[in-house]
C-alpha cells in the first residue's frame, strides 16, 4: 500500500512537473514573439552612442537586446571588425545594416565587404531617392536594379532587403509603388524589411502584406503610432511613440508575421519624447512580454 501510494504521488508530481515544463515552453514561444530575440536599430539611441559607444552598448545589452541593426550608414567611428568585437563583448550581434542608394551605387563592393567584417547577414537599402519614385517606369527601373544588387549581395553571402517609408505606399499611375517593387523583384535575390509604423502611417495593414506576399518580409521595424494622426503618404508631423503605447495592433501583426517570413525584428524610434535608452527599454519590455 505504501509503495502504491508513493508511486501514485510520484506519477502525480511528475505529471504536474511535465505540465509545468510544457507551459514554460509555450510561454517562451509566446514571449519575445516566436521566441526570437528582440532587436534594436541603433539609430534609436544615436545620441548616447555619440557620447559613449562602449557604455551605450553595455546598457543596450542590459535592457535585454541581443540582435542589433547598425544604423546611420556607418560604424560609429570604428572599423567594422572592431565594432563587431565590441558588440560580441556585450553579447550582441549585428544582424543587419542600412545603406543609402548612393552608397550602394557608388561603392557597393567596399560597403558589402565592411558589412561582412561587422558580421552582418542582411544589407538593407534604407530608401529610394525622390527622383526614383515619381513614375511607374522609375519603379520598374528600381526593381531591375534591386535584382542586380541582390545578385551581387547574395554572391557575397548576405541577403538584400528594401526598407522604405510611407511615401512608398503612394499610388503612382494607378499602382502602389511598394507593391510593384515586390511583384517585380526576384524573391531569391530581393526581400523587404517592412517598417510597420510607416505602413500603418500610410493607411495600410502590415498583416495584409504578409498574407498577399508570403515569405517576402524576413525583417521588420517595430515602432508605434501615437493616436490622432490620420494616414498620409506625404510629409507629416512626427507621430512616433514606444511600442505598445500607441494604436498599432501588434498582436495582429505578429500573428501574421510568420506567413510574411519573419526572421528578425528591430525596435526603431526615429524621435523620442524622453531619454532614448528609457524609450528603448519601454519598447523592449512590451515586446518581451507580448503573447500572440
């Protein structure tokens, strides 16, 4: 009898332990959406980086960030390999970096080589120049150029994404520029880093893009939109706020993001109303606890 009771108690305890373990696994999969590290676009804390690069990287890591996107189209006064070492020393990894259109056109090989030295996997075009967005013919030429750039970057062992802003969602000769770029580029060579803020600011739905163009969005920019700002594809007042503090439906976006091909996402806030490290922490804390 004693042995039977002991065995029953053991099995009951074991079952509870397994249930707890299973719940823990589910919780880990839901926190940090899909168990992916919460990334930070360093442009968010550029004011601190200018004053104290090593100290700022340490503080970014202390918040909990692990994936980094290098911003500002440079390496903060360091050689790319040295910045990589500084990131590694703090448990951080540069996954992605941005370049301007002029940088990719004028010295692509040098810039790709620098990105690789920094350990980057994704090379992103931040935006198209104004003159390259004014007509459907211009968009067609952009797409052709994207495919050529993507081919070079892929041969180098990296991936090429286009970032874009709200003006990319404007209609040009009856077509949405952003949609045309997606349709006219080879997914083996070119994909997209959807900035969820700019997409919503333009009156579009990120989840709709994930459904219509599955697999084309391996990277996302995450920042929130203050309430009370109507959609626009043109210039408008700054409407940025910390993730979870605005009107964007992040649960809906992240539920659909896997279909979109999500592999990495980065908090980025162009302008802040408080200390930028405090802002970065607020966004991290929201995303770290987000369940989808």
